[in-house]
């Protein structure tokens, strides 16, 4: 991806810019908003760092809206690499995936925007609307492939759906077919 080809617009109540080579930084605060292509970042403060503003670091009431990928992310702190399109959150995060009718939360997020891969860790939870009612997935770690519409739940995996409970060490859920595959120590309760 060519960073220079993508225009960046920004605004805030306070702005400080250092444009010396090797130390390029723009700091926005007091209601900072940065728009890059279709993505909009809002936060109490946002820093654009490096040549061509490659890195974005946002802190305080962060909200990211990406209408192109139909995703909204809310958190307290994020870092984003524009070149690799990798978003990291080390703290509580909530994701709304409007395309797949999914809401997910966790205490750590790694999101590869160009690959459509989301990894949530620490008290990870994903809720999905289905024709048969809500599907609730919990695990120590959840990997969500948005393109393939597949979930991999690892560590204390639990799926609650249609009044049934599925528990295993590792669980895979196909969101297109609603197929649930469990591995390891398996327990469940099914209402017939």
C-alpha cells in the first residue's frame, strides 16, 4: 500500500506538529478526528507518527468507523499501522461487525484489516444474531475470519445457542451454516 497516495484530514481543539525528518509527529487533542480514506478515528487525543503518518496512536474514548468494511470499534487506546493495516488494542475493546451481525468484546484485539482477521483475547465474547435466536460464544481467545465467516474458540470455549450449551477445549463455528465442531474435553446440554 502506498501511504502517500492516501490523503489524511484531521481536526482537533489543539494541534502540535513536528515535521523534522525522522521525527515527524502531529498531535491532536480536545476532540481529535482523523479521516484516512473511508476510515474515521475519533478520540480525546490522536498522534500521527512517522514519515507519511504511518502510525496512528489514539487515546481516550476511541471510536473507529470503517464503512467500507462495515465495522465499528470502540476502545480506550489503539495503535494502527497504515502500511500493514494492522490495528492493536491492549485494553477493553468492543467491535460491531455490521456485515456479519456480530458484536464482540475482549481485553486485547489484533485486527488485520486487509485480511479480515480479528483476534480477541482475555474474557473474549462474541454475540451473533441468527434466525434461531442469539448465539453467544465465549473463550480465552477467539479468532474470527470475517471473510470465511468462521470462528475458532480456544481455551474454555463455550457456545450458548437455542437453549443448548456446548463446552470444549477448542470449538470451531461456521457462521454460514451454523455448524459447531468441538475438540478436546467436551461437555454439553442439548434440549431436544
